[in-house]
């Protein structure tokens, strides 16, 4: 069975990232961060960057990008950081559903108990 990132030649991964091992201390990317392309691929771009921009025509999670590329998430985050720095993608965290105010829930509970 092939395991992405573990069976890849280390020199290929080194080349993809320019030798970097981390995406940066202020990286906005985690597994569920949604990535959206802000531009079209251009001639001369790294093939992985082109693939990411094509995948990200609609919002896509970082973990999905990594799976589609067959690369470790850490390498994918570095590639995404490059695109973010160039203004070619935007990143956002998925919206979390707003929880109702606990006071309102308590009032509803009191009302139900009084029925």
C-alpha cells in the first residue's frame, strides 16, 4: 500500500518546498481551513501550485488538497503559504454555528417545566 509522504522520495519533497520544513509561525492553515483561488494559474508556475489553484476554484479544505495531491499536510501547508503570500489564494476557517445564549435556553427550560 502506498502511503502519501512516506513513500515519496525525500529529495522530491525537499525540492517542492525549497528545503523549508515549516509553513511559518503565523500560518493560517490547519486541516479544516478552507482555501479559495483568487487567480488563475500562470505559465511557469510549479505544477503543484497550478493543481492547487485549479482545485480551489471552489472552497476546499487543506486536508482535501493534501489528499488530492498525494502529499503530506505539512508540505501542502508550505505550498499554500507560498500561494497566500503571492495573493493567489485566500484562507478562512469554516463558520461555526452560533450557539444560542445560555440565558435564553434556561428561560425555555423553565417555560417547558411550567407546562
